[in-house]
C-alpha cells in the first residue's frame, strides 16, 4: 500500500486578501484578493488583450492601464511584473 502523500499547504500570507490600489483596480477590479488571485487576474487581462510580447514571451507590453501599475514602463519581464504589482497591494 502506497503512503499517503502530504499535500503542500499554501502559505497563509499568500492566501490573505490584499487591498488593491486604484491603479491596479483599473485592471483587475477593486475587490480585495489574495496575491495568487491578483497575479492570475493580471495574466487573464494580459492574455485577453494580447499584451504578451510576440518575440520574447517573458515580456509584457503595457497598455495605458498596466503602465500605471508598472510605474510608467512600456515593457516589463514576468519577474519584474510581480515585484511592481506588490507595490500596489496592502
């Protein structure tokens, strides 16, 4: 009989609903959401609006709404995006 695998518990800090800034709310809505959901909603927005760079898929080309979130940058990498987005969460 195989031993039962212990499921990985999500960190409580990641699951806590965060307050979203007005700039970020323009992209994903103003309802408080955990970081994981915020990232997922941003990706949904990026995909829906075709903002992923065609040559380098790791880069995101910002539209006017995302530019406000990204501190005015036209293009950011996936990794930079999460860092910039965290500034909009409390």
